């Protein structure tokens, strides 16, 4: 039998699978098929399927991985759209399509008769369906997950952007809190943790297949990894710094080719309730992860009423405590950029919101900025209802929603201009060198590039560089949620007028610089170029 795995890209609270990220589902699916005796397995992204006008001839079965409970804006690819499922099935009538992934939590109807949903975990469903097992369980065990994860590592070599991809690594599933956020799907799963040895075994298998970049994601709270579920404080389990240290020692000892090691979600409520244990964990992360890492703190709202009504994790004061701890330990720079900084996630559309909610959110972020602390990322999204969550069943006032939406948009813009840009200037001052950024898109004469890592910053470069080419860049300016930069080393004689324009102190004088060939440090000395940028232009003047 010939199988295709179609990556429709996923985006859920604990897992990102839009390039350059590769989700766990893809590798688990491949591993389950191999474990079931299937050997002819091909991998296709939804972008490749679109390019072929949806024809994938010659496959007996195709597994489509999809689901975007928390959709965002994407640079590396666009997740599969609802109408495309039937379009693919209609274009390949002889192929049987099986759909799995987080889309199962909120399925859409299909019209074609050769496409259907898996039942339960996609990897378990496939193993049951095509292997020798007659077991009817819908959920994979941790032992099965560990086996599938190693067996499916080979599939990454078929990714069109290989080897420049970052693999999500699952440390556990389910939210270990007693109470769950009203909007989140993670509370629908039973809590299971993998052992450090199993996680390392998967990463070793991926390294054997050429992977050098990893994110410890696919979990609700990394600080709660391996925590004691029988020891609770205010509904939060006690963290175990020892098991996290053991995980990092295993990674350090077994992955000699590792280039990027980052993580994803962190619960600020855990840090606030267990400060001593959290400080030890933060030190371990800052010491071992590669620079540019982000702890995505699920704050969601600074409004006390909204926090209570939606079962949120922490008060504004507790989130502030977590921000301060991570800054104090992880704010040191490695290779020119902060090692480990917090990010803040905010959500609009929660129960109990009023006009004052958004002002509270703004004032909280302003207090962080004014304090001198850094936030690497501020993510503000509108709630997308999922039928499996608590908030879905609650009725809403449509008229009031429109009023609140207008207020929200006003404050979102205020945050973008008054908080985001000054914060980026703190994190990435002009002159900062960022290495190995990859060009992912062209927008007019500009190239949009990002470094591989968690929540990678977008860098706008005023030159059309080859797609997927790698460059070192230095920062010249700051925009909302992005940077402006030039390739390093900089060659004055070859620079375009657009490139000269983005150099602070040059700007409108770019035409004169080119016309008069002012290409030396001496000739540009009279311009108000910041010293940090000047030394990137002419490093010999150090």
C-alpha cells in the first residue's frame, strides 16, 4: 500500500506546525504507519498539494493532518482551508483520505465520500487500522507515543525546507491544573508526562536524520513538566526542578550537533505559587537553551473579573512577578541577544469583558515597559470558539460584542505603537547582529526573513534576496512586531538607495550618499549615524 501524509499545518495552544515548524502529528503518523508494517510513505505539505492543483495520483491512502484552534498570521505557509478537504478528495477519487489532528475537536462536514475522520488520536487510529493489533482504544499510551516518535523521525527528510526546520517535541499532554481556562482545549486531555529519557531518544533519532533545531513544546506549562500531581497549591501542581535538569543533561550529553533549543508555554501561575522551584528551573533553561528563547506566558487578561469568570491562571501582580523573575535570570545577552525572555499572551472575547478590560491590559504592559524589564513578544488575539471548551456554551450579547470589539481594536493599536516598538528597541537595539536569518517571502523590493527559533522575529530587508537563502543581518530600525535590517557584512559601494535609506542618520540623504560616493567611514563621519550602526557599516573602525 502507498501512503501519503499531507501536512495541512496545525496551530493549537501547545503545538505549532506551520513551516519552519514541524508538528508532532506528522512524525507520530509516520511512526505509527511504519510500526503497522507500512513502508511506502510520502510526505507532502499543503503548499505542494496546491501547487499540483490538488492531484496526488498513485496513493492508496492519504492522511491529512489539520486543525487551527488558535489561528494567527503566518509567513512560512497557509494552513489548509475548509473547502480544500473536499477539493483534494474530489481530485483523487481512487485515494482514501483519513483526516486527523486537532481538527477532530471541532470537525467540519465533508461532501466527498472518499474522505472521513479518524477516531481519537490519529497515530493510534492508524496503528489499529493497519497493524496486527485488534485493540480498539482511541488514545495512544505514552509507551506507544515514545515508539511512534522514534520510528517516524525519518519523515523529516522529505520536508521541502529540510534541514532548515524546527521540530516540536512533546514533553506531556493535558493541563495539570485542577481548574482549566474556559477557552482552552488542553483541559480536555488526560495529563501524561514522558520521561526525560524518552524525549531524548526521540531527539537523538531526529538528529540522526539531520535535525539541528528543536522546541520543547506540545505542553501547557513547561515548568509543570514531571510535576507532582498529588502535591497541589491553589490547584497548581508542585514543579520538579530535578526532572527538568535531568532532561537538559540528557539533551546536552546526547545531541552534539544541536544548534537551536527553545521552549514554548509557561504558566505564570506556577512561577508565582512556587517561586523557589521556578527560580531553579529558570536558571536551568537560561543556562542550556540557545539565545533568543521566549517563555510564552498565558496571561490572557489583567482584569480581575475576567480572570475569575474564565478560570485564568494568574493575577496581573502574579504575572508581573513571573516577568521579573525571568528577566532577572534570562535577560543576559548571548551572542548579542537576550538568552531567555518572557512573552505575554492576551485574548479578546472572554466572558466578563468591559471597556475597562482593555485599558487594564494596556496599563499592565505599560508598567512592564516603564520598569525597564523586557518582553520579547506581545501576542494579542481574538478568541476563536471551540465546541469542546467551556466558553462555547455561554451566550453572548452581539450588540455589546461590537462595541467591545471597537474598543479592543483601539487599544490593540495603542499597544502596537506605544508598547511594542519601544520594547523591540530594548530587546534588539540598533546595531544588534542576528545570525542565520532565512528569507521566506518577498514583498515588493523587500525580503522578509526570520531566524529559526520559537516565536521568531520578522526582519524586513530592503533588497530582494533569494528565497530560503541565509544571511547575518544587523538591525537599523524597528516596526510593529518586526525589525528593519541590512545584510552583514555591509558593502557600501554595492548598497542600493533603499538600503541607504534605512540607515539611521542617512534617510533622505541616501541619494546624495550614492551620487557623491560617500562610501567611507571618513566621508560619513558628519552624518548622525548611531555608533552601534556605524561600527556595523565599518567594522574596521572598532
